[in-house]
C-alpha cells in the first residue's frame, strides 16, 4: 500500500507539471495580452507594465520562472487585481466555495445514499418510481434552472430567503446556493446507489445469508451496503473536487465571491497567472482527493487492495 501511495503521489506531480506546461503555452498562444484590453494607455506605460511582470522576457524564460515559482507554491502576481497575488485570490475565494461545497456535499451524501438504498429495496414499487423519477428530473435540469426555481418560489414568492446576496456566509444567505449545488450531486448519488444495490441484491452471498436465517436488516447493513458503496466512494473524488471548487453559474447567480467565479473572470480578463494557478490548484486537489478515495476503497474492499498490491 505504501508503495502504491508513493507511486500515486509521484504521478500526481507529473500530471501537475503537464497541466502547468499545457496551460501556460495555451494561454500564451491566445491573441493579445493581459493589458491589450486597456484603452487610451500610452505605449510607454504598457511597456513598463510588461517589464514589471517580466512579460518582455523570451517565452521560455517566462516559463522557467513560472515553474520555479510553482515548485515553491509562489503562483505569481495577478495582472488585474492590484496588489494581489494568485495565492491571495485562492485564499480569498476557496474558503467560500469550500464551505458551500462542503455543506452541499454533506447534504447530497446523507440524503442520497439512504434514498438510493430505499429505492433499491422497494424496487418497482411507487416509492422506487417516485425517487428514481425525481432523481432523473433533477439530474437533467441545468443548474441555472434549479437556481431560478428556488429563487422564484423560496425568495420572491414565499420570501423565506434572500434571492442573490452573499451576506458574509450567514445561514439564511447560503441555503439557496447550497440547495442548488446539492441538487445534481444528490440525484447522481441516488441513481448510483440504487443501481449498485440492485446489482448486490441478487448476488450469491446475499442469498446464502438469507438461507442462513439472518434478518433482512443484518443482510442489508452487513452484506449489501458495504459492497454497494464501492462505486459510490469511487465517484466521490471528482464530485468533491468539483463541488469544493465552486460553480461559476451558481456563484454568479447568487453573487458569491467564490473561486469558481474568479477562475472564469481570470479567463475573460486574460489574467494568465490566475488562470494557470487556479488550474494547477484544481488539478492537485482532484488528484489528492482521488488518492484519498482510492485508499478508502482499498480499506473497504479487499479486492481493490489485492489488485493494487498485484
């Protein structure tokens, strides 16, 4: 296991290096520059700005300087936010997105797994059809549609929550964005848990447990759920990375200053360092969470452990 973890860590940093390289040169390949949108700025000032941010150096020197900075986690200054570095942008936006995402993910898991199990145990009953139908409908609806419906009914009609205000993270201000973020992941977990449980229900070891006279509750908790959770746990890594790093649509609709909105704005503003820095951050976060989920899978499912060691 230790050898496998070490190999994955090495692979994670190699992938990060490839991502840094690809993102750096792709951003530089785009026409224009970070200051090309500035109008009525004298040419001398533009040259001074390029000199300040080392944009006047040859491209390979800029790349080497940036890689050296990434190694020590110095992602450079922002071209658009005066006095801020990319690290400052991450430190400012990520806690907000992570808080919303963490609450949404907790809600998705705590509701999605029980509902998926219930739908599987009540297969082809009205309860199963209702849960499955609602999950399919929710998964198919775009995020802005869910957000709009929640705003219309809960904010404008019932006036229970603010429609689109951050409010410093107070509870009443985060309910609607959390529900919007959780909706798709909740539906996905319900569908995945249900399908996994249906595969497990007819396995030989489940029939053997019933033949031994074990109660249905013991069979479900000791034999079905543990094996059915393997694909659910495997899907949590990309799901967690996506939800913790925010959603540009949700953050824009509800006026949340999270890292998802910062990322898209950096692309629009041609803020090279912020775009590349956030891409590297997302990459490392996804790789780290995937590694954690793989370790959990190896502990939950002995078959995974044997495959990794082999």
